[in-house]
C-alpha cells in the first residue's frame, strides 16, 4: 500500500529534513526551494498551502509543534468582528465574513461550524435599533458574493424568550437580546489540517526545527541556517524566497536579518477559561462588551469557553501565563450576566495566548489594528504580521503574492495566481456523505452515534482512517481514562498521521484534554504516553521523562494562575521549560 503523502509520520519528518537540507537519496544535491516558510501557525501553514498549490516547491519549518503558539490559544471563533463593524472598518469585516463563508461551506465544513450567540440589550429603544441595524448590515455583508452565507440571519428576542433560551442568564438587568450566528473552529486542528493538506500537495514540513540565522549572498537572503532540535543536527536550507510567518517572534527574526525594523509587532495577551457545560444552562453563547475587551461565552462541546482579556505582554513568548488577576477579571464580568455565579472551583482549564498586533503609536492593544501587513525588507525575504485567524487565507495569499513578485523580478519565474479559495482542506471531501451515514457507521462499528459525530467533527471524511485503524486494532476503541471524550485510536493516529512527537503535542493540541478536564490531563498522561511508545520507539526512561515533563508543566501552570501579577505568573510558568 502506498504511503499517504499527507501523513506527517516520524519517517516523513526525517524525509522532509533530508530534502530541505538538500541531500537526496542518491547523495546528490537537490535544487533549492522556491519558497521556505518559517513558522507553523495558521498563517505559516496557510502560506505553505498557497505556495505549493501554485506549483512552487515549498518547505516549512517550525521551532516547536504545529500551532504551538497563538494558533492553538485563540477564542476559536471564525467571525467577521462586530467590534470592527462599530469602528466602521467595513472592508475588514466584509473580507472576514467572506472567508467565514468559504470555510463554512467549501474549504473546511468538517472543522468550521455555526455557533449561536445572544447579544443582551440593557437599554430600551435606541439600543435595539442601533445593534439591530449593525447586525442587519453584518448579515447583508455576509450575503455578498455567490457562496452560501452558511449561518442563519439574526433574530430579535424579548426578555421572556431569552429566559427560555438561556435559563441561567440574568434577565432582571436586560430588556431583551438579539440572537445571531458566527462560527467556531478547533484552531489547532485547522492548522494541522492546513499542514497536512500542504504536505499532501508536496510541501516538506518539519517541526522542532529552529531557524538560527539567514544565509546571504550580498544583500539577498538565499536561505536559512537551522537546527533539528530533536538531534542537534545543523542544517542549511536554500530557498529563492523565505517567508517569515513567525507571529509574535517577528522581532527576533528581524534581528537575525540585521535589525531592520520593517514591522513593529506588539504582543497582546488574551486568556480564556473553560468550564463544564452544565454550569450555564443556555442554548446559545453570549457576547458583550467590557471596558477593555469583548466578553465571549462560547459553546465548546461539553464545555464553555469564556474569554477574553486584551493586555500588553513583554515577557516569555513561548508560554504566556494567566495570572489570578486575569482569571478574576473574567469571572467578575461573566458573573454579571449569570443567576448563579461561577468561582475558581468551576474552572476546568485556563489558557493564554498572544496576538501579534501591528503596533500603533501610543495605542492600547485593544485599539491596535488586526489588519495584516506584508513587507520585503531585503531581497529574498518576505515578512507578514498582524491579521486574525479568520483571514489566514488572505494573509497567506498576500504573502505568496509578494514572494511571487520577488521570483518574477529577480529570477524571471512565472507564478500562477492563488487557488486556495477552491482547494478544500483534507477531510472536507466525503464529510457530507459520512454525516448522512452517521447512523449506519454507528451500527457497523458498535460506536454510539454521538461518538461518530465527535469523530466527524474532528476528522471529517478522514473518519474512515480512524475506523479502519480500529478495525485493525480493536483495542484502540477504548476510551481514555480521565478523558473519556477521546478514544485510544485518536492518540495513535496523532502520531502516525498528525505529526505528534511528544506527550504535550497530543494532550494539548491533537486533543484538548489539557483544558477540558479538571486535572488538566494528569490522569490521562501515562496511558497516552503508553500508546505513543510503540509508534515512536520510546524506552522506559524516555516515556517517564515525557510524563514527568507534562506533570511539571501542569504544576507550573497551576502555580502561575495563583499569582497576582503578570511578572509573578511568568516566573512561575517558566519553571517548566519545553521538553526539547
């Protein structure tokens, strides 16, 4: 049986590193890449997919795991941005709504799904008219174009209707609400799927590979120097154009190239809480404004995600820490809307992420633009920063357009236009048919229909791969102890197809066990490590190290969340460094 070219196996990583380093199987030297992408977040993987589907030879390196930074720690929303509508940034909202529609209906319907929200109204008369007009415009802008809008239109609700939809929301302080829809996605799975789709089209993807410098010929950048962090091997990767999509690490990359400050990126910290679904009885999420940010209460399977904050962060970028003050801030604001207040004991998980914002002069981070910028500070190097999860594809297209311009002007190469608006992501094909067959699949496999729905929502049409793995190894149908939402098969598949190399990769990003259980995945960790052993060849010492590292990480995060200030939280969190 031929190897699945999209599978990010351990062997595929080794093959990618060899190809990137230019060593062919016959010992000769391979041609340099057309495009090398630095950064394995949503923008970097989007750039890799855009480039490779234009016919450009493409590689991607990421110093940690796919989506290990900002792109696994977002609010997990695919949305137009009501806040930007109020700022009259209509072009940004329209662009984002167009991308939302593409993801919902064509590119990733298996990963992106509609989610309902209530916008509570607290004033009589003018507020309903004002917010209603804004949401009518929001809906109208989403309908522009040819594709299906993907979500229902907004609807006005009385206070009594709100009480029936959301019994646990306070209605004594509101006059009613407006119900509208946006969309949500598991951000880490979106990134993983982009990477796998790019690899399936021929891109070379290598994680745990850190860029340490640039290779120059005169003024022109012609590649990078990198280190395989798993083995310490030094690499030189040649490329006609290097695209930096390192997000909040943009300044560090600029320093490597000579300190040219073409982009000025400010890291803004946003934290989120995860609480069990039964703590808030409601058929819809909640959105409301706070004095410094937007409050979201977002349905997330058997949980709610509550966010977010928006504060400047200049400490450790790899592991931003949530302080007790951050957690108290969110609890205080969400409790203003709840009949039964939440407290710290209700919180299952906490995560913090950094937004890479283009800095404005003396502007607070909540005001800085989410729009992106693409620059070419020196020949052969393209840099992109800013933007938001929803518009990753547009950012990627613009970055590859800049790379294509460099290829045309300096090398005379012909580069085709972007086609990613017509390239479904891996798992989209077959998703609708398998969804219609969900009951038949449940009967055939003996799994509950709810379990089939869970797998369809994570893998789409690739559910066939999971079910085939279970047929081959029936023991993998078992639920994970302490994380019963997931099957053992999902752990094995994470290693054999999804590029997971460490226990943290599985518990934090391939699954979301680290934020969906009160023990943060401590009970599940030994079993998950045991399942990974056979696929990665770990011995007993290595397995124990992986589990110990994860437990130390959880301990450090819990300690950081007891601290009152960012600096104290950061000092507590960095006590547990990366395993690599």
